[in-house]
């Protein structure tokens, strides 16, 4: 039996493995993707000072350090079941089964779909799929595309695709509909665009971002959109239908009012050979559910979150979580959380050690600091939502002890 | 080398030399490079349709590209339910689907 | 294609219309939708469509999203061949 099994070789899993191995633990990581690095692999962006952050390089640093410490990393292996043992956990995989005293789930997030007529055609893919195709596999998802859904990912990936030589004709809202809720409301989208404004290449948008009230902004939003890197971001147009016979050949769009109603008579077709759906991210917590974890539904964190505390411990003995499974944030936060998890798990092995407690507290503070320094706040209220969750966990644990 | 490949990239650099591989998809020969997944190799060759829906016959390609949605499942060297987006191409791989066997237009039954 | 014909469950090609009609007829939860329409029963295990089904059910007056995960995850959460199940 090994000390620690980790599901997910992304920034959280790799960082946790490093911290645990630095403290003498035997660690194995399993990941179903073809190479280690998780979704960090596809990330590529320019910081305001002009420096490029290359996810492939960052992932390689983590991977090399982990290997140096004796961590075993198995890629191309899927976990299909797990079971709690008296002394730990057993993972059932498409390779061999793995028994470990502690288990860390660092499975990240999956993309939330936005269903649009025609979205099952070949050529329509999640925006993350396009990022992986372009930056990881170095194949263009198409020549001319449109991105449906206005958020951090759609704007960042539009730029990444441009760098791959792809022409992005626009980033547009989905058609107003009963299931999209805020995704198709220009005022709500204006709010989230304003949180990104400080990253905009144009000083006009940067400056304007600070002054615009979302309601006013949505009303005054130009009909032809604001351009970032030459790509129009449209809050006053919506995608009605994706067209094509055997694959995508166009998108039917129409103008919408500031409150999201379609303006009759404004429909037109934009020819494209691929479409990206950008609906946001949801924690991928299925293994935590199979394990029997309790959950809390927290929209600010992206959906159903396995109940856990600041030390990344869940309510099940020996089961930990780190990274986007705990709530959607950045790769840097995932790495910081991974470190906390690795240290927490190592601390369990050793008989009371003040030094480990101090390290863990420092690592927890580092997560908060990383979050505060982040250039992009994915959602407002993340810090508060997390504090509340940890409070809930403590109450839950106390309640169990008192029975 | 074809135009769908991003061999040169202003930040990520140039791909450089890679070993050429060949594989068969639905009876047709294709070329790939070492490191390609089945999905990326086919997309680089302009093939988007990887299978058809088992009842409705509608064409399907990749959707998530990271193994979550199972839209890209194909039969590889006799094994079913293999995700094209997660499987590296190996030389002389035989990949089958049901693309040619179900009907050609969208909707309706065979 | 009208909005009602939009596919929600990609694996089983279940449309918005089918789900709406089922909710209206049976006033049911997301879990019951899965049993009555096959939505969520395909190879992806509901991973792609569960959020949408939750939202539709909620919008149509069904139970709102609670802390409990609405569609249970039954192992195996990845399709496995008998060879893998038996051999290890």
C-alpha cells in the first residue's frame, strides 16, 4: 500500500505530490489525459508587463520536480470506481488497481454546456476543446470560428486561437431562452466583462471599464461590439442557430435589446467552419460522489462542491480534494491548494509536529494571497463562499463528534 | 504538412521534426505525427465526423476533447468505446466507426 | 430547427421538447427524467447534460437544485470492458 494516490496530474495534483514527496511519502498520480499538466497545458496569456505565461513550460517544471522526488505518474489511465478500506482507499482503474493510505481527488472541472439548435454538429466544440486542439495538439480547430458565451475563458481563448492563426469572427451571447438564465442577459454579461476590462489591450476599454455602470453599459453597448485584439465582443447580438448539413457552415445571429430580447427582422447568417461553446466550468466531482462525500451547492464556486475544510480534508477519513474540484479558480490557486493538501496529508503520517502545523498555516495563507493577487477574479464573492463552506464543514464535523 | 497544423507559433515556438505515422480510419489511409491523438490527426486531415449516432444517424465529432463527453468514441484495433481524443496514434492503427454504414443525411432512421 | 428540437442529452439525443413534456406530464425531478427519457443514461454518465436537466426542471417549477447531487453517479464512471473488470 502506498502513502498517497492522486487522481489528476494537473497543477493541483502535481503540487500536492511534490509537497507530500518532499516529506517522504510514496506517491502515485493517475491521469486519463495523454500527458501530465491537466488544463494548465493549454494556457497561454500575456501579463500586463508584456511577459508570456506558458502553461506547457509551467507544467513541465512541476512534472520534472515530481519525477525527481520519485513520484510515479501514470497517464492514459482512467479511474472507474473506488472504495474505502479500513486502512485507506482502493482505486479501480483501466490499468492496475491501487491501494493507498490517503487519496487526493484533483480532477478539476468540466465545461458547462449551452444547448443551441445545431450544437451537436461536427465542428461545434467546447471552448476548452479548441484551446487543447490549438495549444496542446497544435492543430487549428478550424479557419473561421465564432465563440458563443462571453466570459473569462471565451475572451482568453479567442486570443490564444488567434495566435494559432485562426480567424475569430466574434464572441457573442447565446439566444435568450428559459435555460440560459444570466448567460444571455447583456446586463449580467456587462458586469463580468467589466471585471476583465483591466486586461484589455485598448486603454479606452481599460479606462472605460472602471466608470461604466453595468445597466448603462449594456444600454450604450455599441451595436457592433467592442473589439479586443480585433475580435468583436458582442453583447447586443445573440446566436440563434448553428447551421450545416454534415458539419458546421454558419451561425444565424440576431440583434438583442439591453435586456436580452430578440429584435425582429435583424437575423443574418455568419459563415464559419467551427463554433465554440463557452458556458463556464463546473467542478468534476463524480469520484467524490462515488466515495460518499457530502456536497454543498455553491454557484460562486461553479456548482456542487465536496464538503471540505481549509486543509483540503473532506468529511471522509483519508480523502482530500484540491484544485478546481473545490471550486473554479486559476491554476495558481490550484497549485497553492495542492501544496496545502500535500502538507496536510504528510502531517497525518507524522506524530504531532508543530513545524508541520506552521507550514500548513503558511500554505493556507498563501492560497488567500494568491487569490487576492490574481489578475482575473472569476466570480465575485469566492473568498466569502469558501469561508462559509469551511465554517459549514467545522459545524458538520462537530455535530458528528457530539453524537 | 497541411494548413490546419500550427507548426509555427509566435510564442510556443516551432514543432520541429516528428516521426511520421500511418493509420487507417474507415478503410482510408491517413498520416499522423508522433504525439497526435486520433482526433487531432483526423482533424488535421480535415475529417470532423468520427461516428454517427447509433439510432438517429446524426454525424458526431469531438465536443470536449478531454475524454468527458464520449462523443468521439471509435473502435481501435478491435476494441470498442475508445475515446479518439485521448488515444495517441500508433503506427498501423486500424480505426473503425459507423460513419460509412449509417445514412448520410441528418435526422431520420436507416 | 426550433428551440424545442435542441438536443439536451447528446448521448441519447433527447430534446428539450421531450424533457419539457415529461416534466409537465409527471411533475418529476431530474432523477425521474433520467428514468423516463434516458437522458443521462448514455456513455458519458450524464456528465454533459446533468446541469442542463437540473436547470430545465427548476425553470419548469420542479424541485430547485439542492445540496445533494441530483443524478447519482453510479460506478463504473468510465465504461470498462469485461476484460478490465475481470483481469485485475
